[in-house]
């Protein structure tokens, strides 16, 4: 059983954790936006650098989320009792804000993936076109400038 003092402490701790998560999510959104720009521009070097930086922020977010999970579960068990509590409502609003930021980041990620898929299709088409052009050019060269084997037939009979 959790008493009201424990609930207040859990709410304060969870609010602080959510504030930290929101700050990390803001950084992730910045990185997602940079990744989207790099993928649209086809800048693979920038994309790699941003991805590395983003991985570090994600690791911090996962660690923080792991620490907040037991607190969230304890508060979820008391949600019915706490529904009218202004502190609980404030924490719930922060939680909804975090969910909205995650949704925005996922949208940016989908756009980045689509850009990368389009770039891969264009690269693949260009490679196929070059291969076909090379084959056509080789065939044209055989017609225009056939390989001359020399006068072997004349040398044997002559």
C-alpha cells in the first residue's frame, strides 16, 4: 500500500524524469529533422554523423525509461484514486506531451526512410542504365570496329 506521502514523492520523481525525457525527446526531434534533411540531400556522411549522435541520446532515453517504468506502474495502479489530483494531472499532461513528441519523431523517421528508399531506387536505376549503356556501347564497338585477326588464312595458303 502506498501512502499519500509516497505518492507525492513518486509524482515528483516521475515529473522530474518526464522533464528529462522531454528534453531528450527534443534533442531526438532535432536529430530526426537533421536526418530527414540529410536523407533528402543524399548526404550520407552527415546522415552517419547524425545517426551516431542520435544513438547516444537514444541510449540515455532507454536508460531513463527503464528507471521510470516502476514508478509509472506504481502510479498507474493508483490512477483511479489520483484522477482529481492536480499534480497527477500535470504529470499525465507531460506524459501525453512526451507521446506527441515521439509521434512527431516517428513521422520524421518515416519521411527519412522514404527518402532513402527513393534514393536507393534512383541509384539502382542509374546503375542498371549504366550497365545497359555499357553493353550497348560494347556491341556497337564490335560492329563499328570489328576485331581484325590478321592475315592468317593468306599466310597458310600463300
